[in-house]
C-alpha cells in the first residue's frame, strides 16, 4: 500500500525549503485505534515530512533526483494527529548533493507543533528508478496547482 501524504505544495525555494500540507480524513486506512479515538501513526507523520523533502529534492533537481528516507537523528513528537486535521509541513535542506540529502522540518496542526525532526538523512536516488518520470512530473504540477486536477 502506498500513501500520498502531501496534498499541495504551498511555497518552495529551490535547494532550500518547501511548505505544503496534507488534509486528513476519517476515511483513510492508516488510523490507529486508541481508547480516545483514532490517531495517525507517528511514523506516518514523519513520512509526510519526508515526502515534503522528496518533493523539494524533485523540484530542485528538475525531477531528476528523489529522496528515500534512511534515518532521522532526532525526532520529537509533541501531539497527536486526529482525523480532519490539516498537517502543515515545513522542510528545509541542511545539505544536499547528487547522492544524499539532510533535512530538518516541522509538522504543525494549526498552532500546535506535532512533530519536529532534525538530521533526517535520505539517499538521493535517480527518480526514474522508482516511478515513471512523466507521472512524477504530472503529480508535481498537480501539487503545485499548475495542472488542472481531473
């Protein structure tokens, strides 16, 4: 099963930073039951941030490189994500080259910080190794709202 955990890219600066968001709905299959109701697994909140980093790398390299999460030096979960929450994703490159990316980022829901991560290491892979480049570019245009969604 594959999760797309970013719905829109709100702003980005090549080689530097990206802001985007993910609107959660109760219909998504990943909610974990708790005594207080369903919550989004923390690993998927981190994955949403990593996907924002992947889109920053894709856009910064003209869709030639994509990030594959390898490790995270420091991740702090502050709060839970509930159905209907909007994840505001903010990611910044600490370093990047043709082989690896290091990024820091924050996930917020409204004025609540739900996750902070530093030293997130990703391998920078040729983007055509994982998906069709034309499909990736089309999705990028949709996330940037430069392509009409059908």
